[in-house]
C-alpha cells in the first residue's frame, strides 16, 4: 500500500502536536480549513525510502461526534473518503496514562473500517506509576493494528513510527464492536450514549490482557500540591493577579524598545525613499502610503510575539486551565466563558493578540462574544490620545488631598473600557443565536515543564498568520487613507496652496513653519479634509469642529494617529518637543463661529469617551475579519462601537457643559 | 384545553428527569470523597460526558471546587476533568 498522506487524530492534551512537530520539523504550514476558522496544520515528513509524505494535524477531539466547529471538521474528513483532506492512513494518538478514554475514538475509527495505526504517548507518566501496557498484547487484541510508543518530548519512537507508516498494510477487518456504524449516529444523542457505553465495556475487556493488572493511575503529587495553591479561593486569585502583573510589566517594558525601533526605521526608510527617488506620485505612494502601511503591520509584531510567548507558557505548563477554572463562574453572567478571561485581559495591551487568542474557546458563541467586545478594553494605543487630552482639559488638582485628578481620569477610562466590554457582552449574549449548547467540561492536564520548541513554533505561526492575513487588509486601508489624505480636487488644492505661497512672499515665515503650514492646507483640502469638514454638523453636538473631524477620520488607521493628525492640522511639527507646542496651540484654539474655546472640559471628555468606545483601528478590523472569516462581524462591530462612541460622547458633552 | 396544549405537556413537566436529578448526583459528593457512577441522565450533553470518561461503573473523586459556586474538578483515575455544577448534576452516583 502506498501512503502519500497521513492524518493525526486524537483527544486534546495527548501530545499530538508534539508528534506532529517531530514528524514535520519546521516544514509545516498553518491556515484554515476551507470555509471555517479552524486551525489547519500540515507539513511533510520523509520515510525511509526518501519519499516525502504529507502530514495533516486534525483538531483534537474526544469522539467522532462533533460538538464544536473544530470537531465538525474532523467528522467531515473521517466520514467522507472523497473529502480533499482524506488521508491514506490515520495515525491515532492516545494518552497511555488514560488509555480507556483515549481508546474510544480509536475504536470508532477502526469500526468505520478506516486504515489506522495506534500511537501511545506519555510513557514517562505511565512508567512512574505502576501501569504498564503491553503493546504486543494490545495490538493482538485490537486485531493486529500496529501499536507503538512514541515519546513526544524526546522523540524516541519517531523512527519506529515512520517505519510502521512505510510498512503499513491494512489487515482483515473484524469489528471491535459488532453491529455498530458509528458514523451514522451523528445527531442522535441517545444512540451515541448507548454506543459509547458499549465501547467502554469492550475496551475494558481488551485492556484486561494488555494492562498490568494492579495498574492504578494517581495524579502526580506535585500537581496536587500546586493545585492546593493555584485554585485556592484566596491565593488562586492573588497568584493569577500577580501573574498578570508580571506579564504586563514584561510587555510594556520590553516591547516598547523594538516598537520604537521599528517606527524609527520606517520613518527613516520613508525619508530615504523620498530623498533618493524622483519627486512624483509614485514616490509619494511608496513613502507615504505603502511603507507606513507595512510599518503599521510590522509594529505590532513585538507585542504579538511577546504576548503569545507568555500565554503559550501558561498554556504549556497547564496553568491556563486553572485560570479558566477559577474565573468561569465570575464571567458567566456576562455571557462569557472562563476561557474568555485571558484574551480579554490581553486586550488591555492590544486587542489584536487578544482576539487571536480566542481560538482556544471551543464554543463559537462564547468566542464570538469575546471577539466582539475585546476592542472595548482599553488598549495601549489609546494612551497617547488620553494623555494629550487629559493634560489639555483636566485641571491639575488633588482630590481629598492625595488623589491626583488626572491620574483618576485615566483610571476611570480604563475602568469604563472593562465595564463597557462586560455590559456589551451581556447584551450580545441574547442576540447571537447558535445551535451549540455552551458547556465547560474541561480537562485539566497535570503540570509539566513547557516544551520550548512547541512554544517557538506556535509563536512563529501566530506572527506569520497576522502578517499574511491581516497584513493585506491593513496595507490596503493604509493606502486608501494615504491617497484620500494627500489628494483633493486639483483646483481647490492648488488655489489653497497658492494662497499660502503668496503669503509666504509678502509675509515670510521660517522654513519649518512654512512647510507645516503647507501640510496643514494640503490636508485641509484633501478628500479626507473635505469629508472632515462635511461631517462637522454631525459632530458639532459632541463639541467638535471640522479639525477634530479630520483627525477622527484619519485615525481610523490607528488611534494614536490622532495626535499626529492634530499636529499636522494645527501645523506644528511632529517631533517630541512639538507635543508641548501642540498643547499650547490647542489650549488657545477658539471656535471660528462662536469665538469660544474648542478644548474645554466638556469637549475634551467627550472626545475621550469617543476614543474609549470607537473602533478606531484598522488592524483590529482586519484581525476580526480573519478570525470570524467574514466581513459581517467586523462591520457590525465597527457600527455598534461607532454608535456607542457617538451617543456616549454626545451625552458626555451635554452633561459636562 | 385544545389538542396542541395537551401535546405540549410532557415538555413542561419532564418528571422523569426531575426525579432522577433529585437523587444523589456528583455535586452531593464531598471534597475528597469517591463515588461510583450509576447513570448519566439523558440530556444534550450526555454523550459528551460519557466520552470524557463519566460512564456508569467509573469511580470518581471530587478534587476541588472553584469559589462562588464555580466549576468542580474531578479525579477520573487518569485525568482531571472539571464540570460546571449544572453539568455535574446530570451524573448520578452511589457511594
């Protein structure tokens, strides 16, 4: 029998992915199964004759009957020999320390007359306890299906596995459980229950000859001791809080360096292109549209990589499931799942890795609700906007003699993000309907040391997915924003610029100020500028003028762009020290119609509320599109967040003024 | 009473289910205590509970409970599985 393609199947937490990594090494790719957002991993491995075969890693599942999107994919591959992912051989990975439960899936596959090999893992755990499994006896009681041990950590047994694949011959079929056609029971819970119970009885008989008679599996004592602490009603939360504290310290302290470096490099590259290529629209496109677009993608990599590195450690060690365990009840009332907690908290650094981390939530509804509210959590890109506005409109005062008023406002904005996320989640819960029944039923693996290679591979994948899939959308939006901000109706722009140049002749400004003035006029008369002016009547009730309108539209790229746009509009430079000049200019700004100050406590807080709620981030938009596999959800998200921002800001302005 | 109302009756009073739940279930098991599963009440989640290892005849021990009425973790001899209270109530045991 010639094997060209194999698929790995098995329960979750069996070390299936380690074996996949051992087989394929770095020759692996990740994507989605067609039509659904379920991770698909595939790669190649070479057998002893040097021939390469394809290896597909199917999502982990406890049985062939699907209860989630991930498991549905497995069911579809298993039951349809014409499926384009259907392999020549199924390698079933089973946890040797929990063989009874793991064999259920194996016997279902076998009874579907599929070609199978059984691989047992976790021998290290089984060996330390008196549970020895005689693979020869097991193989013979399983009608001579090849059975072998592979160690996912050391790689022991991989060569034997490859040999077994190479030598595979399907032996004569004798049903393990007769009169049972597992695949036909999809959707019939009562028959499934019956069938599974019969199977467990059969598995008990089969294991009698293969298992050491006195075998008894004990939970490792270190896991018991750690659990006494980590799920403790007080220490459990205390430790989780401390872990989060450390994670955020690491992210904010460390990722700032590469991010600053990347931003600097891209500014420098733009400058290089502008100064070395001939002046013209193509150079501008490259220097002001394409490069900042790529920069806007690359700048997220340090945060994504670092956050996923830390989250992968939590996952690998087994701690993540304990977090889910202690948090589940607390977030249930809001329509969230214990598994939503870490993605949401990650979103206070940046919603992008937060949303990407929701893949672990197996219930589609819970996952969707988490994705929809994640951008409401106050991310780090809001900080520059908040800092500018707070220092502009919030008076320097101590409350009760020791609470700094500015710090308090910043804290309240963070709290607002969290409250808004929870409230919206509770509302969305009622709107999103699915056939799936939400459940927890979660395995809590024993604690173990992280496998660094697995973490590394996972990290590379996440970053690659972000660059390739989200990058396209981000780049496209960035080019559109650039084009509409740099071009306007030709006559209008030209006459406005000519006016500035004329003034320069009669009443000369220093060169730098003159350039800033030109930039400001150019933006004001660009298409974006025109839109900003046109929407003035709409944003007037919020206390904004057209200049703020332009800044809001341009900062759809990313929230922090607001500060840069304001600098351009008010024609102050964009250097660090210019932020102070911007503040001075803004504080003096008066409305051209009423003569009143533009930046008051009322309009300033209204603007802060606007930025707390509005989805001003094209990268989030792109990632939500990728993770939900549709334009529908990111559009709904943008709309509801926009509506919240508008009405929230309007109310704030009414109350404050 | 019209015909359709009479037909709906069994859904409003799933008496069989109520009687079974009133029996001793996994949530009645004290911390550290062991029981044997007798039955899993028929429910949407039953097949999954069975697949996770909660099948009749299996010994189960309560390991720890999350605060505020959160999930409960069980030792299934070979793995630790946590269930929400509602899920654990479906599993009938004897000591």
